[in-house]
C-alpha cells in the first residue's frame, strides 16, 4: 500500500465512514504526508518512535542549556505551496532565512561560488519546524511498530498495527528510511 493507491480511491466524503490511514514515521515526510491527507479529508494517524517530539532527523533537543539539532541544518523549498508555508512560518518566527552567500561550492580554481538557493533555519532549532507540521495532527509518540508482524492485513482487507490503542486502517504509509521501510514491508 502506498500513497499512489489513494489517488484512485474516491474522496473520503463519499464513504459512510472516514478513510483511515496509518503513517509510520513522524519525520518530515510522515508529517507532511499526514498533513496533506488531512487536507484531503482523510483521517491520518502518525506513529512516531520519538519520546519527546516528532521530527525524526529534523528534531532538536536541549543540551547544556542550548538547542541542538539532530541532523537537518536547514530547509529549502522547491514548490510554490511549500515556499508559501515557509513564509507563513517565517512570519510566525518559527523559521528564518539563512543569510545568502554562506553556502556554495569551491570551483576547480579554488574560488568560492555562492549559490542562490533560499535556505531556512529553525529559530529555536529545526524541531520547531517539525512541531509546526505536527500541529493539528494525531501523532502518537513513543510507539514502535515492529518489523516482525507489526503490520498485518486482516481478513476484511484493512490493516492493523501492533501498537497501543491502534484502530484498523484502510491504508498504511511507511515514511521511513529505506532500511526500516524494507524491514517493515518485507514480512
């Protein structure tokens, strides 16, 4: 089951019950997917292993009184909709533009060439961006969906997850890195 299956499914409003989608992975991809599904009128539940907050590689923690980002250092936008979203977050002081000219490449002759890509950083760490994506979503924290029988197709064609308080789902989206996604879907 993948997002492509949803494109051929009638809108949720034509069903007697709302279509439910489990999104495994509370990183940026999983949160963005759940947010879009919600905009389309689908009930999405995000299952995330994070104990404190969602975000995956785009999360932040406090260390020695400072905010430390786990992996992602900045965001870029390649679509008008995402550019608009980042500008809204900029007005809310969640992200800010990274000063231009600080990222580029070294040319073969040793000179520096700055690129013109707009980059955004989290004002209070990149976790603030993930938290803004998670706003209004059903995100279940500290939940591990095991690759050994953690996702099962039931006799009625719906999906169940071995997770606390998990209902059955019409679709499952695995928004994880390749290794974990392979392990989750191989059994």
